[in-house]
């Protein structure tokens, strides 16, 4: 059984990322990607089964970052709940925001493609789906803590949903609007001050 030639992959993926970032999935030409990468369309179909398969491959690093942020957040919350130190989450909220920004900016281009250039793909609703997943996990976790007398959430389901959606959107919009990393980190304290979670959640 022969091994697939992977030597062309970096050129193809770099060309595709450039085009998706500039034009979005729907307006990107597979022919242009191939021309810039110096390959035939057949090379794309053999490797990625077409434009959407290529898109999915391009955004994999960004997907991994989002998945890791969700996983890490859950693990930290569970650990601090066990240690009765959940108040630290809100005492250190700016530290967390800066951490998320630095992680997202490590793959800023693929993250931007996911957030604003994915119409027409399986990731068309990526931002909404990510926020919904994290809201549901967060709200369920906070209500469980509240039922155990470990915190008091001064927000209804709808209010919490609106605020958390706005919070994540503020972070994502910095990438969509091409803030540099320094600009994003300088804006982070204002986001933290604006949302003031510690005034809405008591421990």
C-alpha cells in the first residue's frame, strides 16, 4: 500500500488559508488556490475531497484551540469547586481573559476564518454554537453550585445567556476587527470592567 505524498500539503493549506481569510468560503475560488499553490484541482480532490474538505483542514488548529479552552475551563471549575475556591475565577477574571486572548491569537487567522468566513460550511454557525455550548455548561454548573449553597447567581436564565453571549462576542470581535495582540490585551481590562461578573455572582 503506497503512502500519500504530503509534500504539497503546506503550500496548499497556506494558499487556501490566504484565500479563505480574504474572501470567505463562498467567494473563494478553488482554481485560484491551486494556481497560487502550483497544483492541479485534482490534487485538492485527492487530498481533501473538494473545497469544504480543504476548509475543514485549514481550520483544524483553530478548532483545537476552542475545544481546549472549553475543556480547560471545565477542569478548572471542577477543581476549584472541589477546593471551595471558585471565587478565584472572578477575582482572576482579567487573567483569564488575557489567557484566552493569547491562546486565540496564537491561531488568529484560522480563528478569524472560523468566526467570520465560514458561511456555506459545516461551521457556518460556529460562533453561535461555541457560545451556546459554553453557556449551557456554565449555567448548569452555576445552578448546581447554587443548589448546594456554594454561590448565588443574581441572574435569570435569559439574563445570563444575554450577558455571556455579549462577553464572548466582545472577545471574538477583536479578532474579527483585526486588533493586534497588543491592542486586544490593552482592551481586555475594559471588557473585564464592563462585565463585572463579581457583582452578579456571590460566593
